[in-house]
């Protein structure tokens, strides 16, 4: 199986990436990111809201792998979408990440002046600061609206995706428009570990000599979904990368698809109370 997928921007994105949410310790977490790179990860995902872009940038600087061999993603926080703040904050992120370009930049949550921010990102692509642009946490109507009234189509929609939250209808919309599905929190941040006790997971795990978490990741990448597992433990970092030496059968894939409960464990941009709470958050 090919370990990358081609974006509509014609750049390749790895199917396996390393999430860096809550990795904010300058020493220990920089070492964890370097460990991930040495374990084979080439996609590093950060965000302004994570407050660790400098840590990621230092890991890239000192890991011994050439910058052009890595795929760096950051996300612009929604409070910076308007009045030219998107471009200014993008330039700040470039500085913190110690790079003169980013492989992918996403709009983080579908709030505030999305259109203004998107057109700023389109200009950043034209100026060579960013190779590909996309969104995060956009639902079907929001994604379709953005596509129809702008020049560049989002290359990626990064959204919470795991065995209990598969977004099958959203996947159909993304496939129609060529938007790559990228899964953050592919383990649901372990907020419902019952998914790993499901027979659809445990049976293939025993069959292939894999962990339930590896089965969960394999299920996603086998569909062409890019995944962003996160850990600070070297053994788990390595295990999460060890998912390309086996394949699930069609029957096993169907059984895993049937686990979908539309159960959002992390964040829901369609929920009013959740949105009201989110809109109080500033960096």
C-alpha cells in the first residue's frame, strides 16, 4: 500500500502523521517529536492553539532529517481570521517553526470571518509561503459553501474521526470534491475505550498480531484517510507507525464500519453550547 496520497494541489501528503496536541514541554516533548521522526513519521501536525510551534520547529531543526523531506502542518486559530490578522499570524507561525514555507495550513474551526481568512491563505499560496491549504472541523454545508464561493478548494478537512465517529456522510461530500479526509484524535483521546473491546477489533488484532489501536489506525488509512495519532511514549510512537505491513479483509473492514455510532468525543462545531464555549477562547 502506498503510504502517501496526492492532494488536489498535486503535493503528496503522508497517510501517517504525528499529532502534537498538548506536547508543550520544551525538553521532553521536543525529544518525543524527534523520536517520532526517527520512527518514520514525516508529517508533523501542530496549531497556533497548541502553543508548541517553536517546540516543533526546534525538533525539525535538530532531528537530522532535511526540511524538504518533512511535511509540516499548522492551523490558524479562528480569532485571527479577520482584518488581516490571518496573514500576520501565518508569518508568526513560519518564524516559530523556523521555516520559510509550510506544506499545509488549515483554518482551525469554522467560526469568525472564514472567507477573509481563506482568501488570505489563497494569497499565501500564490506568494509561495504555503503549498496547500485546507480546513478543520468543517461540516458538509460549511465545506460546500466555502468551495462554491472561492477560487481554491480545500485540499484537506481535518476532523475528529475514530471507530465510533466515522462521518460517513461527510466522507461522501469530501470525495465528491476531492478533499482529503484527515483524522485527528483517531483514538477519541481514549474517552471511550469500549471501542477496543469490540469483536470487530479484537478478532483481527489477534489474527494479525496487532494491538486494537493498530487495527483502528489501519482501518482508517486503508480507506485513504490520513491519521494523526499522538503519544509521548517511544514504544507507543513506534507501535502507531507499524500499520503498513498487513491489510484488513473486506469482511473485516465492513465489520469495523458497522461500529460507527456518530459519537463525537472531542469537539462538535454543530453543537450550540459547544460553539458558545469555543467562542470565548482566545490565544
